[in-house]
């Protein structure tokens, strides 16, 4: 039976809709996290470059207080980068965002699906969520509200 000839079962439609919503929220969340960690990584690199400039300035007899400030900034940002792992977290969130986008497209283009397929999509979304790092609840809520607003909910 072709997908076009079938009618949607309300329960299957609801499962599908929840899966699409979960994919959209997760995509928005991971894109925000990706941008945050990319920004932090960039700031760390800029501070390191300024620190290198400080080394050059030392050779040209710059103020010692200025050099100490630069040294402290380089130390703090480089340690944060090592401990938090901005670049690694950036890649993790970029990969998860891509996975949720792909799953969302797969769900949207599947046409009318039966309960087994709808549940399989829901399970795939849940499987991706299991690979997610711990997420701050407030950011998740912001993403949920943003997706609902785009979909026309107040």
C-alpha cells in the first residue's frame, strides 16, 4: 500500500509529532552549545595570541604590571580550555545537532507511517539523547520556548 493512500492514525501522528519536536529542540540546544564552545575556544586563542604579543613586548621593555596581567589571562584561559575541553565539546554538540537534523528530516520525509515506524523514530530520538552530555535545564527551557514560538504557540 502506498503512503499516499493511507490515513494517519491519531496516536501515530502524536508520536511522530513528539519525535519531530524533540529533534527540533535538541537541534536548537546543540547549535547554541556549539556556538558557545566555539566562542570560548576562539577567546582562548585570542588571549594566547595576546600573550605571545606580551612576550614580544617584554623584549621591548613593556610595563611589568601589564605583562603580569597578560600572563594571568593566558594561564586562566588555557587552563579552562584544557579542563573544559572547548574544542571537543564543540565537536560533540556539532555532531549531535547534525544527527538530530538528519533524524528530523527522515521523520518529515517518511510520509504516513504506522505505529511501529513512529515508535522506531521515537526510539531513535531517545537513543541520540542518551549520547548527550548533561544539559543545563534553563537553556533547554529557552530552546523549548523558542521552538514553540516558531511553531506559533504563545
